[in-house]
């Protein structure tokens, strides 16, 4: 069987670059879709040889980037507008931009679209950047574009990684007070590559929760880091409770991004941000990673052990 030809949108991002690395390890022929101004050096260093220029807010560029002439078997979409890490990103990337990408994929006849969605996004109407992912899942269905949507919970490691500089000092910085699903991004990258090149067509047109073997809270994470690092770990909130409960909602009156963040914290802390079907993940990808295994992997990857 020939190697799959996979194009990755969002390839220069933290998660996107990890997905690219996993796809290359799976033997896929990877093409990175980048903006004309994007720095390609990091992708070139990990082995990417093929690039196309495309902007999710520019349908004409997408038509050319996804042209049937390329013969792509799969598109993986990990771009994120909400975080706005790069110039040109914005919340419309998560709505109009993704719709443009779906339309161009359908027009090009690419038979599989792998979407990085969000856990329980269909229930998150109050959190725009969560609910927008569900709306794109819905849009894929409406357009008849075959897809697999992976729904991870919170990322253990962010960009920038706020845990690493603190954990070396014996402090676990916490952002949420409730219990929630979680994943380490290299694990998500592996699942994404498998969804792109290994899962059978019978799995298409479905959403799959992905994460650890059970949800976490600050006490569970604190105990896991303490056990792995063999030292006392103190949990401290990144944002003081007074700021979360009083300052953020006030600032949110004037900032859509802050309002979104405040609503996200409130919504997650209700306890709804938890996988309802872990058995599906196990059937498709194998044994679920445990909290302790995942924290140990994070610590090894960052030279903590």
C-alpha cells in the first residue's frame, strides 16, 4: 500500500509540528500548508520537504493549496485562531476560516478530514472558542465531507509552557479548580497521525474523545508530579480566585477574549469537561495512558528526570 499523502494546516504551531513529526514516523508523505510569511526552518529540520502556501481566510489560496493535482489523501487541521499566537490569527479563523478549509477540501475531493476539536464542545455554547469546534464538526456533516474529529480535553503543556519553570521550584501552577479531561500534546499528535493514516474508513464521520484513563484535578496532578519527581509539590493558582470571580467578568464586558476565557473556566469547573466514552478511544488506539505515565513522559521530555 502506498504511503498516504497528508497535508497539515497549522503545521507551524506547537501541536501541528508534533503532528507532522508523528506523520513522518508513520511513513506518510507530508505537505505543510503555511502562510507566505511563515518560518519553515523548524519543519524543514524535522524532515518536511513539501510546502504549499495557503491562508484559511483566503479561499483562492486554499483552492490552489489543496488542488487535486497534489493528490492528497488526507488533510489534518490543527490551526487555532482563538489563541492568536501569530500575526493574522483571530477568532474568525475558527469559524469562517475553517468553513473555507472544509469547502476547499470538499471541492478538491480529499477523502478524509481530520479535525482537532474539543472535548464536549457540543455542550459548550457559553464558550465560543469551544463551541465553534462543534459547529465545524456540524459543518463537515452538512457538506458531506468525510471526517474524523478528535476531541481532546485540556493540554498538560501549553504554549508557552507555564508548568515547566515552576515545577522545577516545587510549584505546580494550576489554572482550573474543577475536575476535567486532559491530554499531553505528543499523545494527541500520535492519535492524530493514526487517525490520518491508519484508522479504517468505517470510522469516518465520527467524533472521538481522547485523553488519559481518568479525569484530573489539581490534587491528582499534584500527587502525580510529586510521585514522579520524588519531592514535595505545592499547587498554586495562576490566577487568584478574586481575579477569576470578580476581575475577569468585569474586564470581559470590554474584551471578547477575556469573556471567553472567563466562561471557559466557569464551564469547565462545572465538571462537564469529561469524556463520556473512553472505551471508544481504547478500541481504536489501544490502552489509555495513565496520569502517572503521562506526567512521567512530560518530565522525561523536559529533562526533569
